[in-house]
C-alpha cells in the first residue's frame, strides 16, 4: 500500500482544492513548503481561481492611509478570528518611502487593487525634474507589483479630475479605467472670474480604457454635470459609477453602455436636509446612510435596488443599543468607515471609528466588538487580500 | 452494508485495499464519480476494487452519502459538522485522499474545507509533516521565500 502522504501530493488537484480555501496569508506561508507547492501557488491559473473564490469569501479588512507623504498604510482585519492575534499590519513600499515633497492620494480600492495618484511638489509647485512627477498607479499590495496608468497623450492626464478603476473578476478578467477631464469653456472662465462658480453646469470629457484591447476609447463622451456634483466623489459598484446628490435625483454612469442615467431620490422618507454619513460599495451592493445630524446614533442603511430603480431600507441601526462606548458618552463624534457585506448575511457589519477605536457592529444580531485601538483613520477603504495578477493579462 | 428498497441483486460490490467487501446501492455508488463508468457494465457478481480506499474510509463515505439530509442547508451544515467532528488529523487526511480518489459528490468540498481549517494557521513545519512534503529548498532559498512575505509568518499557532 502506498503511503497516504505521497497520495495527497500526487493528486495536485487535491492540493489546489485545499489551497483555494485558505486566506491569502496562509497560502503565502505554504509557498515555503517546497518547490512544487511554490510552483502550484505561483501559476496564473491558481491565482485567478483563488481570487474568484476570495471575491465571495474573503476575510474583510480595512486599508488605512494616514500620511500623505508616503505609501505606508495599515491593514486592519475585521473578522473575529482567534488566529489573528494582531488585527493590524503595516505595509510599506520602498519606491514610495517618506518624502515631504511627495503627495499620495489613494483614489480607490477595488477587489484587491489600489489606485492612487502620486505627485511631487515643492512649495505647492510640481517639480519638473522628477520624471514621474504626477502619476496614476495601481497595484496589488500582496504581489507588490505596480503599474502606471498609461494615457493616450502626454497632456491627457493633466486635465484629469477623476479616475475610476473598474475591475470585477467575477464578471471579467479584464479591467477598465474611466477618466473625467474638465472641459474649460468661456463660461467657466467668466464664472471663475466673477466667483460665480456654482451656477453653471460643469462639463467633462469622459474616456474609457479597457485592458482587453489595451487602449483608450477614441471619442470623448461629454458629461454635463449638475453644479453641486463632485465628480471625484463617485463610487464604483457593479459596472457603474454613482454620485449621490443631496436633495435631488442622483446620477450614475453605466460603464458598459457608456451613458449617464438618473437615479431616483429616496422619496419614501423625508430626506430633506439630511447629511450623507456614508456612501459606499460592498460586494456589489451600494449603501447610503443619511442622518439628520452628524451625531445621530439611530439611522437606516439604504441599499440600491438591483434594478437601480431606487433605494430600500436594508438595515436599521440603533447605536444606543450596543452599550459601552455609546451609552456612556451620549453625544459622541463617530464616523462610519464602511458597511461590509459578507457571503453569510450574519457576518455583515458596520464599521465605525469612535473614541480612537475601530468598532464593528454586526448588522444581523446587533452585537458589537472593538477591533483595535487606532489614533487616526485618515483615508480608509474597504479592502481584501488577493493573489490576483491582472497586470499579466 | 444495509440495503434499502433496492433488491440485493442490484447492489454494487466495492472491495477496499484492506480486503473488505461493501455492498452498496447504485444510487450511492453513482455519487462516486470515479467508479460511475464501471457501474453500468457491472452485475451482482462484479467486484470493483478500490486500491486507494481503506474500509474505515469507505464506511465513512457511505455514512455521509446515506445520512446527508436532502433539504434545508442548516440541517446539512449541522450534519457535516457532526460528520467531521471526531476525526483525528490523520483520519481527516486519509479520508480526504479516499474522497479525492473516488470524487465523491459534496464530500470533496467538505474534506478540503475541513483540512484547510486544520492547517490554516499552522507552521510551515507542521504542514510539511502533515502532508509529508519534503523540503527541497536550500536554506538560502527558503529564507528568501519567507522574507518576501514576512508578515504571513506572524502569529503562527502552536503545532
């Protein structure tokens, strides 16, 4: 009889089946077992299959970027697992170490990839001597592979006011970029001079890049935006970019169909004069939290209907009920970091920053847990680790 | 093996590596994808040999296929949790191999999940020993590999 140990190894399918079920951290650890395991884990096929599985079942985390002069960030693991004694780890990248003249703006976190803009300035003026003075980059912090976003012409990127990264491995192995460039017309100059900036609609040229063809679309799509829109504050979700506009219909850009549509205002409750506490995406669901004042501890989490016909109340949250921090302090400043949806509904959570702590609130059973203490959350993004290697496509 | 509605003439005989013969119904045997093609041509006198499967493993596999509730995911979860609860790491590994060899419906998933949970936060040395993997890296190569993803080696469980 064959030794059973050899049999596991001979059946590389079985090895893959097990590895596919391990979170990224443990897969990376298994790379050191032997050359054979290293090879299995390094193949594009394995990494792709693993990514597809992680898109549905990954342990959720937050990516926190606090210092604009370096690409150092912290990853905070949100799952309640005993195996993770330290819920925070720090990531640094040698090519973007601290430099007072470097400005990093993280623009998006999407299915394991981070899109950011790096600009070198001295006293607020871009430095021409740096060849990479002003660049859009995207990378996977796990594989540590960086790539510059290439543009059709040198001056193209200078007018960019917003750039979105569209990557949904469950839909397509290819990714897209959507750029918004300001169209400067005579009216805008006049309004600018007279200080009357808000009255006239802003115009943008929208262009798309697809990794499938490795090229930017030839034609510009003209976007005449309402005056109160911040074109860089949209949220990418399920093939579209959404902007929430207070007090009126919102707008979205359908990336596949290359057109703009309106999104009805949540009319079923009086949302006039409500503040946007949170607007974000999780696992293909778009969430919106509106509050009457910034310290409201009772609110609804709205979810966009799948047919984009309007909003529904998905969860009701009453932070008074969680006791501890909130009941002790009464009115307490807090911020909503994200709504995290999970494959298992009972794992879905609301993540808050309050009193120098990150708190997770289970949306199903209304319990809460302190994830970790932290001084500052700067820019925070929902994130999960993948081995994805789309840059190879 | 206990027979249900099907007459014994319809049952399939499976012979394990340790020489035990199990009679199972075609409905059960058909869920072992590896032997499916052999079932069509077999009659009551045919004995299908399973060189990689021991009696203990086949007993467990039949227990799973006969006992798995048909409906309600919560009932399936409870049944599966109970099914793997008392298995030792060695038994889990043996059953995983048997299940992988026979390609048993549903059970490959359960076993792979269970083994993944078992090795999840274990040290490289533990996982090597568990699977009988021979380390063919030079010390320098292994050090480089560990260095590359140093964070992945934080917080390892006791073996």
